């Protein structure tokens, strides 16, 4: 038997060696064509034209020595030298080819005066900014072209850990690049990247320049917008984050329809239901958001929600912790009818209410204040380092070439008082400005320093 087997091997070797290389190659080709080789090429050929390159040009406040914080010394520095030119690169995804809508990250186009979109066929288009939402890091652009290809939208609620995924974008200024991986985790929150977080985590390579690009499934459907990475040196280490398309779509629809986001408010102070607290409340194994306080006359108060209740679902969507509840309510339109499922005294209850209103975070200076024209202000967010110790309005943006850009104000300044009147809201600012229309005495905080400016 051994001799027969040896003879068979020798015979096979001799017969193969007798064949010419061209014959062997032809036989291998025939075998390959009979057995399909796994490839994503056909799917990517359809999807790649939907992902675009985005380049921006703009201006931002220049970094200055501490001495320049003194208004006296600032008088010797020309206003145009206090601002610097900026350039940015990123990616975007065509959502609606007929109307020219493109979705990207807010941080890709932040402070941009000019936004250029480059298609896969190298056509360059000037983009119009439809709306932006820094809280979720979503922005919507619009271009005019008959050569657009839109991407089919998937359902990010149906993806699971272990599903394969492909990230597409323009990393490091290179042209379109596709990288593959899988869904590593879902519902990532508490990362401190955005105010409203519900990230998809993937190990598909995401690098600088991929921001705003597409995360797709193997059907070529868009399941997320690439947004951030975790990397000690700014490069990919296999931990990337994408905004789920269902979340991005909600924001995009509001921006297209209203030009801004009006966030919902339930009117509760909440905390995570930790295992220890759940056990103490005899709710072992339950997940949800624990209500610590209910704001009087809020939507939650009118619905009968009380401190000690544990909210477990909104419109049958599970609430795992306080971050999930905050994001879920924050993405709902003001006035929308919702159903709240909650637990009280170990009993599961349900109530219907309408999402309440919340004061917008960003408020633009009105025409009542021509001396501050071009200045964008907002209340201090919960994450601001001076929140709780300082009351005032934060300057988030100063338009290039606007009157405000010449007045000595900086982005990041906090206006504490105007004409000796404390200001906490835009209405406070309007009322204080009326005391003297030709002049504003502004008391502001700049970092750890405090100073006064007179604007005439």
C-alpha cells in the first residue's frame, strides 16, 4: 500500500512537471473561475461615487501671548493679525442626489468661510451650508450638479456586534480609501466627544480626513458617519467611532426642514441605575435611568413622573442609562408625543406626554446690538470648566470681517456684564445694551483673567 501511494505521488509529480507553465496557469484560471473569489469590489464600485472630499478655508482667533490679553497692548496689534487663516480636509456622503444634500461632521466645516466638495470624478463644487449641530457633530451641505450619486440608507438599529463593516473616506488628504473591519461595540456613551453620544465602535481603520465619511455594511448601505478615533498619536489603533445613521438622519431632517435643532426637554435630573442602587431598590437586574429630581411644571411633572422612578423605555425604545435617555429625548422634536415606560415601587407603568422646550444653546446677537453684530453667543454648557463658578454668555464665534471682529473680543471670552448689568441670557444682553446704544461697557472673563472693554 505504501509503495502504491508513493508511486501515485511520483506519477503525479512527473505528470505536473511535464506540463508547460502556460498550461498550468490555464488550468488554475479555470479552477478559479468555477469557484467565486470573495470580493467587495462590485459593491464598492456602486458606493464610492457617493463619498466626497471636503476642503475648507476660513479664519479663527490666533493664539496670542498672555500680554496681549491686556487691552492696552492689544491696541498695538492690528486686528487682522489677531486672526489666522485656517484650512481643513474631511469627507462627506451624498444623501439626496436630486436635491444635492451631503451629510458630514460639524467639526469638518467649523469656522469655514468657503466649502469645496470634490466628487470622485474630480469635479469641484462650491457647497452651501444648510445647517449644523455641534451637539451631535452633524452638518448638512448642498451642492448643484447632475453628476451626483446618492448612497442607500441602512438601519443602524438592526446592526449587531460582529457584523462586517467598511469605512470610506479621504484620510490624510489622500483620495478615496476603503478599509474593512467589523462592528466592535454599540451604544458607546460617556466618551466626552460630543454632547449627545450613541456611537458605533468599529475596528475598520478611521484616520484624520475620514471624518464625515461613510461606514457601510456589506450590502453597501450607510449605517454610520465616521466621526472620531481613539489614538495616542492621532492615528488609527483599531478604535474608531461613527454616528449611527438613524441618529444622523433625525438631525439631518431637522436641519433641512428648520435650519436648526430645537432640542426636547423632559424636565428631570437623572443618574445611572447602578447595580448597588438597583439592589437597594429591590430592582436587581433592571436597567434604566433613575429620576433624582423633577422640574416643576415640566413635561415630566405634568405626566406624573416622580423622583425615584426608573425610566426604562421611550416609545418602546429601551433606556439603558442616563446617557441613553438624554440622547433619546434630545433628538426628539419639541412638542412630539412620546410614551414613557417606567418602574415605580416595582410596578411597570406607562404614561404619554409631549416633549417640552429647551432654551437653544446657541443664540445669535440680534440687530438690536449693532456693536456686537457678527458675534455668536451661548449659555455655558454643563461641560464648560467655568460652569457653576461663572455666570455669563460664552462667545463661540466671531464672523470674519464683521464689526465684532474689530472690537477686541475673542472667541472663548465670557461676557459677564454689559453696562454694569449682569447678563445670563440674550434677553439680559438686549436689555443692558438699551441703556446706552452708542457705547457698551463690557465686563468679561478671558481664561483666568478679568477685564473691561469699552465698545463705541
